């Protein structure tokens, strides 16, 4: 287990990488600091160097060198993770994969594409557009597909199209010892041995470095329609969501934004939405199917006094609406300039959604905290962005206390402490509370695949078990 800096090993590896990669190794403080911090409340923990490989073989060389000298490796995509996944708590080398950004093969008949990890979701969708195809997972940020795979990303389209775990067919990755493996071929299904693909999806860079991804694509729908529905309460909006999902409506997006979030979005994105708790919706399909879905949804809302905002039906308005939703983090930050945002997410069974969100609002009020809530409520997943003054230790402490309370509330409802952000460093304390002895099995897998604990150490687990120590 790597518990402290390996000064001699790091210095040696930096010298060797400098000789091999020249200017593609950066050790200047600003570059290292940039790679040790993302959009998170956690402290910056920069690496000792940042390396930019161009190929799988180069990644394998870097991994082999670092493992031989017991130097940590931190894979890096675009830095949009929220739970400290790219921090370097004991130093080491960050492998920045942004130069590995080629779309390698498209198989339109199979609805598949093979990409390098540095390709971003927007880059891919621009490339696919002329072929009438798109990749549906949309976490908001223009994240890299390697990072999205590593964190099992989700987003606004997940209610219809699923998360990354549903859309990754196979992977190439570099594992301990610099071995290059493939987890699956391109067949639509397989019963061949352990499902290594799903083991790596969501492993947050702790089991290897992803160097190639085969993804499932979808056809661009014939018709797309969006709408905003306003409700008198969060509970009403959640109950409508529950009934819509239970009714089997094929809703592509159904996003909850509470009143404070709507106010922030209006101010930041120059919209004029009615400042009420709202559901932002999108329907995909044929013209007839989309019209039928909207009619069915309208009927469900009648009992909950839902009111439609008719200004959001056109394509231009739709694009503005979803851009504003994706910018909600920055809009919330702008509510109180100078504050930090402590962003967290939980996910509960959809039958407990209204109860969980309502309890969160009460708790925020009782603790005198500002925490706008928004979320992918079709999955029972929502986010709270707590604003706090970084110079006010009491306010920060209360924010941390609330996040702990919310994580435990979700777990008590048979939910999870994270629907899509991942564990990283920020949610380590809650993984064992959620899964109990299963975390020991995870540690055993980590030890088997990474005996020297060099891959993104001190993430997911607070005390990983290394080779030679007493295992579970």
C-alpha cells in the first residue's frame, strides 16, 4: 500500500520520462496544480509530473516504469469529476490522455464506434451527425469518454438511454506490469467468462488505464420535443415523475429544478422561466409517438396542478433550455460570488424520491444553508449544490454535516450515496456503510489486479490492502 511519497522513485521516474518524452512531460507547478484539482470542494493535491502519451504502447511504457519504481499513476481526462478522482494525495505521475483523441472506427450497421479515451462526447457527436447517429450519455460537461467510462457517468438522457455501463461494449486497457488487454469483442452480447468490461466501468482509474473504448450508438430520433412544467411544490413534481415512469412513458429527459435553481438559471443564462419548482422534459421518437407521450404526460399532471410553459417548444428555445440546465453549476455559483460550491449527489428508489427531496429541503432550512437542488429524477438521482464561504469554517462544517446526513439518508432508503459522481476521495466514508462486507471483496480485486497499489491510490478505499499485508 502506498501511504507516503516515494521521493527517490518519483525523482528517478521523472528523469526517465524526460529522456523518453521530452516536452510531453510537464513538471511546472501551474500544470501540476491544474491536474490536481477539478470542480470540487476538496483540496488541491497536485502530481509531480504530467505526461501526454500518444498511443497505447506509450501508456504501457509509462505504467511499466512507474510500477517498477512504485510510483503512483493518476489517469486524467478533462478534469470534470467532482469527488477528487484526479487528486494525487501521495504525488506521482498524471497520465493526461487528451492527446489520444482519435475516433478509430465507426460501424453504422452495428450502431457501434471505437474511440480513444481523450475523445469528448461533443467531439464524437459532431463527427457522427452526418451519419444520422449519436452517442446519448450526456453528463452536462464536455467530458472525455475515457473519464466518463472510468466514473460510470450518467446524465440527463439516462432515463431513456441508460448510463455508461449500458453503453460500453468493450475496452482496451493497460494493467499492472504494462500488460495490454481487451475485455470484450464487438458482439452484441456474450456469456464468455467474467464481465471484465463492467468491472472496469466505474473503477475510477484504480485498476488500470483505459486506452480504447467500444461504444453503443443510437439513431438520431425523427422528432424531438421539449417542455417545461411548473408545480406548486417539489413533492408534486416528484410524484408526477414517479407516475410518468411507472406508466411506461418513454421520456428521454426529465429534470427537476427547484425554485432557487430556476432563479439562478434565469439570472445566469438570461432566460425568463417562471420561478417555480419545475420539470424540464424532452421526448424522442416518431412525430406520432412524441405527440402521444406529451398528451399522456399532460394527463398525469392534471391531478398535481401542473402548468406548462408554452415558450419552450421550438428548437431554438429547446437548445437554450438544455444549455442553461448544463450550466446550472455555474449559475448556482453566481448566486453568491466568492463562495465555494459543495456539490453532492444521491440516488434512491424512485418510490422514495419525493420523500428524500422533501427531507433534504427541510434539513437545508433547519441548518440555515443555501443548497439549490436539481436532478435526473427519472432515475431517482438528484444533486444538491451547497454554497459556503471558504473563509467561514462553521459554514463549511455545516455543509459537510449536511452532505453526510444526505448520504446516510439515501442509504437508509435502500439507495446509494452516489448515483453518478463516484466515490473518489469525497465519498469514501460512505461506501462501506452502503455495501458493508462487499467492500472487502472490492479490496481483494484491487490487490489482485494492482498488487503495488500504483493505480490512482487512496481513491474509493481509505485503506486498500497491498500484497504482503493481511487480506480480508
